[in-house]
């Protein structure tokens, strides 16, 4: 077909659903955990982030078949079928249920270089990071976690099982580039249909619908090559109404020593808890 219009990927991959704000595309050392590691499973809905073993918000890695492409140089799309919830066979060799998740995205870029590298009718400065452009998009993710039970407890400590029989994620993405400044962000509204089950018989006790909201905005600024600064604010309203909103500030100073070597000084602060912060120096190599 037309050049760049149809591309396919299969395997364990980072979905192009997050083009522009997944970990591999951002300048900071810290990923946007409030968007990718929120755990929606909880007796009264999700309460925060999970290191592993919980449900999904937006999975950063999936086992998928994906089609994506660029039409007319500026219209980007992606559709995919995947299975992100943990394996259920020996050594996690196959999925916990036979249902598949589906995701899709579409966006358009106004001004600047085309999404396929096209520069027809556009005059770009010699500095390849500079342009004037605006990119806007929408994306969605939906799945079925039936027969994938998680352990939960009520406030008294009594054990139960819970499964997320339908999860939907609706999102918006925007990116504005103006010379040395790049300002971008995304927001996600999530809904989860949670079934509470008896821990022994797996009999249904009740079913509830929970919602959460996560968003961030980040600014990158090239001071003068090879120096760049980045600042990001993240906000997460979890489903459990008793848990306060999470607010995260991330600030980064980077030196791009060579094309594949980067040194960083990064500060990350949980604005809800003044005692929870990190200051890190990072040297990253890419081979």
C-alpha cells in the first residue's frame, strides 16, 4: 500500500498507543507511574500504585499484534489486540483467560515536520529539534479480566477475591513544540467493573463500578546543546474516595554527552508526603 500507511508488529512490545509519553519517549529517568502503574483493584476501588501483581491502568508492555501507520504525512493511527494480565500457565507461559484487550489511537499534527519525516512546504531551522507544531490525539483501551482473581481484604482484614470484568480507559494527548520548548501532556479517565467474590467458593458477593482520573503535563527546554531541562507535574485521583489525590513533581537536568550517552540529575517529590522524595544522578548508555 501507500508508503508508511500500514505497519505491523507482533510480540512483547510497548504499544504505539503511548507514542510521545511512554518511558522510552520521554527525557526524564522516572517514568510516568501515575499513568502506568495505578492498580485499580481494591475493596473500595484502587488506592494507589502497584509494583506488580495488581490490575492494569495502562500496561507499558503487552503481548500483542498491532497495526499502525501515517496517512497524508500527518494523521497517525494505531489499533492493536493484546493480553496484558499475567500468565496463568507453568512459568507464565500462557494467559490467565482467553479474552483479549483492544486498543486504538488517532491523532493529527499541525505544522512542523510530518509524522513520517515529510517536509514538503515546510521550512525548518538547521537545529533538528526546533519547529513550530501542535499535535492532538485521542486514544482508548478496553479489556476483560474475567477469571483473573486478585486477593483483597476488607477494612477488618477479612480475605476476599476480586476480578475486574470490564476495564475501559479513555484518553487525550497534546504536544506543542515552539522552538526550544516542548510542552506535552495526557489525561486518562478509567472505569472498572469490579466483582467481589468469596475467597473459597468464588461465589459473587457484589459488583461495583469504580472510576479514576490520571493526568500529567511536562515541559522540556533545550538550554543550549547538549544541555536540557525538564519539569513534569502528575496528578492521580484514585477510585477509593478515602485516599487523597496523588500529586508528583519531577525535575530533570540532562547533558547529552554523545548520541548514546546521557548524564542526568533528577529530583522527584511526592507533594502529598513531604518525606517522600528522591534526588538521583544517572548515567545512561544506549547500545
